[in-house]
């Protein structure tokens, strides 16, 4: 018997970052939007816990117990007093170290798959609690759609989305470490008065209306200057997408993937072609949002 779960990537349409807290984290106003790029996590009984991976950049994925999928299996098993002896196979399609929550997606996918495989019957609240223990982005990977994340991003409030938003994503030639980007954010802001993060009412209204022009006027990412400081070439990718007709461009989360909001599917293909020809990125993908959260495909 095995269980396969599909889980989406995300883009942050608003990422407002507060000052570093005593615990090293930052308070956030983080508006997540799940997009139609997916990893699939398949879980099957095994003699011991092991992880395998296939797909683009699979060689960069850790296969030991630092992998969030392995940690999710161990966390659920510990709660229910059982062995986490499963084979976790990850079929990667979300960029690795790309600021699109690929690792978090795998953690959420493994958690839901193990719950189904073992028949633990964990409540949604319990699964979300385990997700929050695993990482700030993991709860949203479980629920999908659109949500405002507060605290360090793990406390979610679902948001309405009134239509389909079309995106183009340009994958960079190398990754960026999320902790390194936050450290650079702290360095760049040293001595400054950093305000408390607050969700944009205009952005939330634009999502609810399904209005890409209004959304384009309100997206923001406080981590973008830090990402550009560590990876200046991303500015060329952002400029290439805007020149091709994107409504707006931003670094996705901590980067280095860059995200381009466009008006419709035809515009997405135009911007994607221009980005591929620009020589400023490694690969380009198009996707629609919102997308559902972690979903059991086969059991």
C-alpha cells in the first residue's frame, strides 16, 4: 500500500517583515498565494525511514533526516507512538531553494500522506500544529488557496480570491539561503526604525476582486532588497520581465525565483518567451493561482 499527495508551491504577494525578535525570528504580515506548480510525495511502508527524490535539481535535496518530509513523518509517528518506518519518495517540480516553499510543501505532503497511510485520524488542527512546529511556511502548504500568515507566518487566516491570477516564474542559476537573506535584511536595516508588519487592505481587496491590475499595484516584498544585495543579477531578470509586458515583478519570498504577474494566459506565454530569450535566468514556468493545498491523489 502507498499514498501519494500533491502539494503546491507558493508566491508571497505581500511579505512585510518586522524587526528581529529575541528568538531570532521576525514577525511577518505574509500574504500567501498557492500556485499551480506541484511536488508529489509518495509514502509506503518500509523497514526503516528513508527518503528518495527525483526531478529537477533533485541532487540538491537532502535525503537524510534534515529533510522536512522525514521530519514530518517522525513528528506524526511520535505523537501516535509508532515507528516512522516509511519510504518517502519526492517527485520534485517546485524549484529547490527558490523561495517558493518547496521544502515546506514536501513536509506538508509527507505529513498528510503518513496520516492517510497509518490511519491516525489526526484532526486538521493537529496537523496544522505539527506543521507549525516543522516550519513557518509548512501550515500554508497544507491549506493552499490564499491566506494571511502572521506571527512568523504560521498563524493563518484564509483570504477570499475572486478569480484566477496568471503568473510567470523565472528560476535563477543558483539558490539563496533563507536564513542568509534574513541576516542581510537585518544588516541592511541596522539602526533603522522598522515598523510592525501590517497586511495591506488594498491588496486583500484586490485578491477578493480577482483584479490583476489592482493586485499588481499593491504587491510588495520587504526581503527583496536583501535578496538583490546577495544576488544582484536578479535585477536583470526583473527588468526583462517588465520590459516584456508583465504587470509587476518581484522576488518570490526570500528568492531567488522571480515572479511576474500578467493579465492573462496569452500574456504569460509572451513574457515567458521573452524571459527564456533574455539569458537572465535558467528556466521559466507559467502557472495559475490560487491552487489547492495538499491533496491525496492515490491511496
